[in-house]
C-alpha cells in the first residue's frame, strides 16, 4: 500500500460498524454499553485506501473548545501508512473544528501512548492536565 493513497473523508452512517470494530481492535472497551453504531454522522472522519476504511477519529465541534478523540488506525497496515493516517486524521479533525468556529481543540492521549504525547508536543499541542477517561450510558 502506498501511503499517498490514503484519503480522508467525513464518515457516513454506513461506516459505523467499521468504526466500532476499529476502536475495539485498538483497545477501546465499550462492551458494557451496547452501542448503536448505525447513527454516527457527522461526527467522525475516516481514512481509507482504495475504498477500505483503515482508520477513524471523532471530531466534536463545540465553542469555544472542540474535542478530538478516539483516534484509531488498523494495526495490520504498514507502519508508514499508519503514521500518515494518524497525522492526516488529526489534521482533518482539527480543520473540521476550525471550520465550525472552535478556538481550541482538546483531546486525550492515554498514559501508555508516551510516543504520541511527544509527537503531539512537537506539533504544537500543550499538556494541560491528566486524569481518567470516564463514560456513562445516557438512556434514550
């Protein structure tokens, strides 16, 4: 796979199951929540190669601070392609938030992802706090 073939696009509801699978494969544990992945538009971007989704990121516009999160790329693609997909997804999410009028983008880097913390700092991100990621089911 040529990393230049990676395309970023806004995910559609049809991409929901693939996004859920990518997140699970990346270690995000949502098993206790019975998530409906069929209604995800317009809050996700996907990276694809030849029509196959290989990565995703959530972009949640909110003023003045938007949120970028749940970045995930298929572990089976080559390391160069993964790195380019990660970079392109984050840049696309930041552009999405900017176009929505956000002044800042925030996100979470897990403690076990020290290398990504260093990369984020080199790209202008600033560490502001640490803590735990929590989740609660909102009944509908």
